């Protein structure tokens, strides 16, 4: 009698055990499938030559949760790393791999990627910055540019440009190396425009003739133009007063003209413009190519700070 009662109980327990085992097996299979999909996306990210596939894989990986309750993958990247790989690959597809180095280290058991720029002491990673990803110099914590892949925008940071390329950075890093670095950043922005229709604020790196470099503040003390007039004359250039607008212009080599002018009389908004026939020179190029202009800019960097438009 007791034996007959025990048999159904044992059968029920056995079935429950089997069901639990099958559930665990399903969870393991599901976890392994996610891992396989993750590996496939990583394969696309690191090998594709199609810009659209590259961006799609980056977006998917940035929000991909590869771990499950049943399967945890110890060797996985963070969102920052996918964006660094995306940037590296996009530049690589256009022949710019030798401008910087992608270095992989390990932290907390996870791989970590940095960009290192030869000839400088700078290393960069992407960091979350509100709704943007910020490309951040790791020693100074300065943001070079902000990137939003969903809204398709990129903007260079005025404060960082001033700090890294005109103030502290210029003392320790090679000027030629910094120019190559900036050229790569510009190329990256141009590729985002060309391949994905991004809206990019190149700030003072924009070499297009129609670009107006608007000052962050309003008004401009006449002493700032007076200082430029004297400095230009000492270097055998003439700062001419403009006849058709309030401001002045300077003719430089290679038919490059730098203009400083009041673009709006109502609110006394001032700006600069750089124009040349081939559209090869940006404000950054002009300031860096002429030491007296670089010094003038640094001396008045607070008044001449550019407004960010994105």
C-alpha cells in the first residue's frame, strides 16, 4: 500500500526535475544564441567595408546586453569601445590608419580600448555625456567633440580647442603632431557628413568660405583690433579698415583673407571669416600658421572665444 502511494509521488518529482533541467537548458541555449549574435555583430564591426553595415553594427552593439541570467561572458566590450572601433574603422576605410593607434588594455577583467596619438601625450576614450557620447582626452578630461548617432550630430568643443591646442597642450605636444590629429578629427566629421548625412559643427576647423566664426560674447573692444594692427605691422602685414562694414581685414599669403566684423549692429555680435580660393584654410590653420595671429588670439582668447552651434 505504501509502495503504491510513493510511486506517483516519485514520478511527479522526476517530471518536475526534468522540466527544471529543460528550462535551464533552454536558458543556456538562449544565452549561447545571444553570445553567437554578439560575436557576429563584432565580426561585422571589425571586418565590413560597407559604411552602412558599420554604423548599424555599432548602434546594435552599443545597446546590446549579451549576458543573461544563465550565461555571462567575461570578455566583452563597453559602449565606448564600440564607438572607438567605429571611428577607427571609418578612418581606416579611408586610408588614415597610420595617424593614430588603437590600444587594448584590460581593466576589471574586461578589455578596454584607447586611442593614442603619436607625437603627443594624449589618449582618448568615448564617455557618456548626457544624450551624447563625448570623445574625451583622458589626462585632462577635456572633450574634443560630442557625437550623437541617433540624432546624427557631431560638434567640436570650443573650450577644449582653446585649452588643448592654444594653451596647455601646445606646451608639451608637437605642433605637427597636433595638426595631424586635428586633420584626422576633421576627416572623421567629413566622413560622417558624406556617408550618413550628419550635421557637423566643425567650429574653427571648418575651412569652407561661407563659414562664419561667431564669437560667444557680444561687442568687441577696439583695443583688440588695435593690438592686431600693431602686431600685423611688426610682421609686415597691414590690417585694413573695412569701408562697407564695421570691422577690418588682413590679407595673408596664398590669397588668404582674414576678416573681423560686426555681423549684427542690433546686438553688436562680432565674428571672423577666413576665405581663400581653394577653401583649404580654416581659422585654426591661419592662427597656427602665423605666430603673431596665434599670440593675438591667445592674448584675447576670452573675447574671441567661438560660439558652438550644435
